[in-house]
C-alpha cells in the first residue's frame, strides 16, 4: 500500500517583540519540525509586514510561509505546536490536494 501524502502550505505570524535572534530560532524550530515529519518543499520568510488588523494591540508581525508534503496526520500536530509556542501570533495550514 502506498504511503498517503498531500501538499500543504502554512503561514505563521510571529511577534516582532521577540527580537531578531528569537524569531530566527523559532523559524529554525518549525523548519526542523516540518523536516522531521514531512518533506519540506519551500520556506519563504516574508519578514515584517503590517497586519490587516491589530493582534494583541500589535500592528505588525513577522510572516513566514512554508510549503511541505506529508501525511494527513501531521498538520494537526503542527497546529498543536503553533498554539503552544510563545510568540506565534497567528497561523493557518491549508491542504493543496484533495485528501481522501
């Protein structure tokens, strides 16, 4: 039986108050997490951007875009880690394929 994989993309917005070193550390942490559980196809740091609306009274955040291929179970774990990680203001994970 073939291993079921799907293409996903995720965007996370990090708190700029963390500072450059901590932001780089978080990006490396999530990159390593994705590489350990899926196939990383692209990571793009969009950097400091103005938010559409203030989150926690902050008008700007640090955007990171990641594309990966993995099992349908991994995005739930990634989302759980996003939610418990200090400094992640918002995140979203979108499946690019129809997973049956």
